[in-house]
């Protein structure tokens, strides 16, 4: 019987936020048995909390935003991805603003911070989502399906961007601590140069830079450091998917096949996963 886990001690991260461009502090704290993952806005009166579940998602544009009452937190996917891959079932994530620090645009610092803080077993059986039947989301050119019959999380993903010199991109792996650390966690976020003007006009990506993102432009990829892999973009898509699927409320053991996924399809699938657990599908 696999047990639940939480962090052994609090671990803190500081940096600039991607969209607001302000300094932010995020702290991952131990959580009680069967509590799940919660985000707490310590900068808001009463320190309101929002549970990290797909039914609390209020926005999927350029990131995944969850909210409940006065507690709203944007761009949770990189933190959730690290927690999922590390096997953390219960935690309280304190934030002093509505957005976590973007760090280097990947999950590697969150993941390594969790590992360095230590992971402790809790005296309760772990709860996993294992699909009882296939679930499918399709929207335009996006298709994501989750299939039963796997005692681990295996993801096969294809991404395609016309402005990318390596197109299409494909990657497949079984997700565990070791594979996530070496193959997925370091993959950085990216943006199409053609979208930059619109995003800036919307008041977004004020903290974006080549320190935390790659830019696709006219068949080239512009980044401060060289690409870690020729298919780093699809690996980051898998990173986001691991985080968004954790919004079903449980670690996932299943096979996932994704074609051009994004936050809208990822969250829609997580919502279907919750509905299946509740007997509504």
C-alpha cells in the first residue's frame, strides 16, 4: 500500500512574476493527511485559501488560474507539476500575491526545492486517479485522451508551432521522480513573437525576459541559453499537462495521449476526471 506524502519542512522561492512583473515569494508548507493541495493568499485579509482542483479553475488563458472567494492564484501549473511528480499529496502553498515567481520558466527549481526540503510519508493510504474508462477532450486541432490500465503516469505528446524550426515535436515518457527531474522539469516556457504585442497590450508578461522564456520567431528559437533539447517545447507542454491533470485532486496513474494540448484542454480533461470519480460520467 502506497502512503500519502508531504514536505518535511517549508521551502521558499523568491523571484519576479511572469505577467505582473513584480517580486513575489512562494512557500510550500507541510499539509495534513487527506487535505490535498491548497494555495493561501497571505497578502489578503484573513489569508483566504483556494483548493487546487479543476472545479476552482476560473481562467485558462496563458496559464491556469484558480479562485475561491477572495483567494485567486494565477499560473499554478509549474508548481502543481513539481508537486505531482514529487508525489506530494498534501501541502499548503503560501503566496504574497496572486502569481508565483516564474523563476527560470520551468519547474526545475520548484522540484529540486521540494526534494531538498525532504519528503515524509504520512500514515494514510495514497489516493490515485485511475480512469475506469477512457476520457476524451477535443477542441479544434487539440485532442487529449486518458486511458486506464497503467500503474504509472505515461504521457505521449505531440506539439506543432509553425514558427518553430523543429516542427512537429513529439516526446513520450513514464513520469517518475527521476524522469521528471532529467527530462521534463528543466523545460522552459515559450512564446510566439507574433503574440508579444497583444500580450503586452493586455498588461501581461511584464516580467517576461530571455531569463525565463524562449521566443519563437520566423523559424528560429531565441533564448538566453541554448535549447536543452531540440524538442524542449513539447517537453514543456508535458510539464504543463502534468500540473494541470493534478487538478483532479489525486496523483494520476494512467496513459495520456495528447495532440497539441493547452491549458483549456488539460483543465477540461481534469474536470472530466473529477466527474468520473463522482460517478457523473
